[in-house]
C-alpha cells in the first residue's frame, strides 16, 4: 500500500519538473540541464506493474501456441474407458480386407496412473475371411495393433517427433515416412517394409498408433512348405481405410 507521504513526494517532484520546463527557453540553453527526479517507491511500483503485464502477455502467447500450461498438455477429452479396445471399430479396414466383423480383441491390462494411461489391443481380421489364399496352400491374414498412450502431466511432442522413424525393433533406415495432414496436431504414416504399415498421431497429450500387418501361413497338405512362398500384399492400398479408422478411434476415446 502506498502511504500519503510517499504520494506527496511524487507530486512535489512532478511539480518541480513542470516548473523547470515552463521557465526554460532559448536563453537558458547554456545552463546546466535540470536533474532528473529521483526514483522513489512509486516509480518502482509502476515498473513492477508494467513488467507483470508484459510477462502475462508473453505467457498467454505461449499458452495459446502449444495448448499447454506449466508443461501439462491439453488432453482434448481423451480417456480410457472400462474397455479401451471397444473404441476400435475398424469399420473401414474390416470392409476393405475382411468383410464382416473383426475377430476377438486381444489386449494387455491397461495402465492407469495419475501421470500416464496406456492401452494396447490386437485385433486379428481372420484367416478364413482374408480373401487372400493361393492355390498351393499358402494363406494370408491381417492383424491390427492399436496403442493408446495418454500423457497427462508431460508434453510428448518432442519425443513423438524424435521417434517418428523408430520401430519396435529400433530405427529402420528403409522406413518411409509420410506426413498425413489434418489429423490431430501431427500425424505420420510409416511404411516399414513388406507386410507392415503404421499410422501414428499426436494430439495434445495423446499419442495414438494403428498398425496393420500381413503374414502368410502354410496350410497345404504337405507338411513342408514349398520354396515359392506367396507374396505379401501391398498395404499402401489401405492408407485411406487406416486414416478413417483412426478418426473413429479418436472420436471413440472421447465418448
């Protein structure tokens, strides 16, 4: 609180400055310039107020830019329900690869913590409906792996960008990375070679992954498979279906 003597001192200094300005003119050009008024408590209070306003403006700009405060990311309403795998519908991939409903969902017990929630689901689309069977006994089936990690206290943006070419087996130099626009804050489609493709999305504190893999199995009468194994399909044909199912997953995790 500013006391009355302090305020009176500031008013006297302001009057002195005005007096000097009024009586100064060309004839006083050679005189020594008036001494600047001393800095008192009131001046320090005004500087502190100005600094606080500037700091608030800068902090507001940072908060607006990255959607976080004190390093805590915006969760955008994402949460793990009682059955995280139930949010994975796979309508588009199911229709494109294996018409009908996907087979059973397999998933590890979800991790639930104040700092981090995580769930992982494995969904086989089914060999009997894979629509890919060679005449020599080879069959091809497809499996979808979904991973959901919700970072509730730390922003995962830097780690997401740094690991965009990393796989479960380390960094693969031959991995092709394609940026997918208008999906979360950042999204990449990774082509990991024959028979595997992964879509990764960052949205606030949520890191979501939908991976599609294809594998072949020998089911011929002869127990020994021939050398001419059937070729794995080109999974790039399912890019649009993966993006569509990812959008459904993101909506389902907010329900």
